[in-house]
């Protein structure tokens, strides 16, 4: 995923698919920050901060927040 694309999604709620190939994880939450070097900070619904390299982000789909999106 390109930095410019994800940078436009900062502070938007949605679903992210990211991680190493074969070990991707899906989480719902907000993109908090994308830095110049390609580090992506993502805060999930459980207030857990995830850090990914930009090349590990497979997709980010903006979604409307719904209670059903909370994964427990």
C-alpha cells in the first residue's frame, strides 16, 4: 500500500489487513499515524496499538462504526 493513500486515511475508522505474508491479521479500529519512513500506527477497538511497516499493510477499508465490528 502506498504511503500517500494510507496517509489520507489517518483518523478514519475501518478494517485493516496487515502483517507478514501468511500471518496477516484483520482488525477494526483507526489509523493513528503514518510516518515518513513507512511505519503505520493502528489503534484497534480494544485500545491496543499495532505497529506495521507500510509494505505489510495489505488493505485498509474505511467503514462506518457499528457495535457488531467489535471483535472480542
